[in-house]
C-alpha cells in the first residue's frame, strides 16, 4: 500500500532531515540525544543501502 516505506532511500532522506533539524535546535536539552539516536539509525541503515541486492529493504525492518 505504501511501498516507499520499504525503500532505504526514503529513510535516509528522513534521517538527513531529522539530523538537520536536531542540529538547528541545539539549544533544547534533548537535542544531543536526538542527534545521537539519528546517527545510530543512519549507521544501521547505511550498510543495507550499500550491500543490499534488492530495491526493497523488507528484511531491515
């Protein structure tokens, strides 16, 4: 029904936007935690984008 939710590029773009937002709002107390969580999610997703042989990353979820 929503095939873009299974593509890694969609989530990479979402993580980049999240990183930019959390970097901009550094004055809030939980901004560092949000940035760390985002970097953790990106580091988990990037190997799947580079090594996966299918356009849909169903096994990632």
